[in-house]
């Protein structure tokens, strides 16, 4: 019963629609009516700028960390002998937060794609894997400037790290890693289509590098 209450609370934490509230409070618009129509950090970055995009991303990551860490309110899960049960509960709490982010009760059940919240969840459960995924994300972003592609490959790499490189033994964690990869791919289907068509927008970073390349080509 206590676990169920925490899972509901994790969902409510994940449901905090950071991008929607920021866009309405400071700009008088609904971020979902602009850009890609997504209530996430990437669309906020494109529509409202780097400062607010970064803010939204950080808050969404914190949502994942906080929701996944709610197990601390149940003393029996803090015991060294409860590591397996603790991990299972953390996965449940984290997934509840991600579902809340994607389908937020506070914003008409239309939210973001959950990547930042998933990352926060990964930080809480296994920080080293999270750092490795960040490395993949940044490398792909540097090479392509596609946030969507960077997120997709980081999600897939999370599965690879858990299943093969770190060889996690916990069955539920392995299943979770596969679910994460599938979830990220499924929620980015439109982005994948735009990438294949060559119409996916790039984030405005490394523009000086691109200008140098264009000058050399010309």
C-alpha cells in the first residue's frame, strides 16, 4: 500500500509540465502550439531560447531523480539486504514519473517525450551508466546537431550498456533497459521520419564550426 502511494506521487511529480508552465508564465503562450508541438526541453530551446531550454531540461531531469528516490521514505528499503527490492521499486517509481511527463495530469495529458526524466531516473539508479549515455548523446549532437537522433542513440546505448557492457544481472532491470530503448524510438517516430526526409531541424550550436566548413567548401 505504501509503495502504491509513492508510485502515485512519482507520477504526480513527473506530471509537472515544466515547459508548459514556463511558456505560459513568462511568454503568455503554450509551447505546444509552437515548433514541434512537444512540451519538452528541445522544443523549448528552439522556441524560447537556450536559457529557458536549459532550465526546462534541468527541472525535468530533477523530476526523474526525485521521483525515483522516493523509496527513502520506506525504511525497510534502505537495508543492505533489500538491494534487489529497492532497485525494483526505483524502476517502478521512475517509470511512473516518465509516464507522468508524457501524459501529465496537470496539462491535459499532453506532455513531452520523457527523455530528460528518463535520464534523471538513470542517474538515481545507476549514475555510471547515465554518464556513459550522456557521452553518447554529446558525441552524436556534436557530429549531427540533431537532438532527436542524439536522444535515440543515447536510449539505445542505455540498453547496450545494461545488457552487454555492464552485464546487469537483475532481470527486471534488463527488461527495463529494453523498454527504455523501445519507448524512446517509438516516441521519436516523427523525428525519424523527418531525419530520413532531411527536414529535421538542427539546434543552433557549433554554428561557427559549420561556417568554417562552408567557407572551405566554397
